[in-house]
C-alpha cells in the first residue's frame, strides 16, 4: 500500500511540503498510507470517507 500511495503522491502529483491534498477513502489501507506519507512530508491533508460516523 505504501508503494502505491508514494507513487500517487510524489510520482504523479509531485506533492511538496506545505501543499494541500485531498485523500478520498481515507479509512482504507491505501488511504491511510497516503495520509501518513503526506503528513510525514509536511502537507496539509483533507480526507473523505463514506462512513457516516
């Protein structure tokens, strides 16, 4: 999951510190990996989920 998240955030999006990224499906394993990586690289993270709670 972390390899896929890394590729999406940094390979495709070229996410840089201080930028904001929206992670859809943040409760999935891939979503959690993306959140963790983005936060670790000083990005602001907004998340969505289908879970109403």
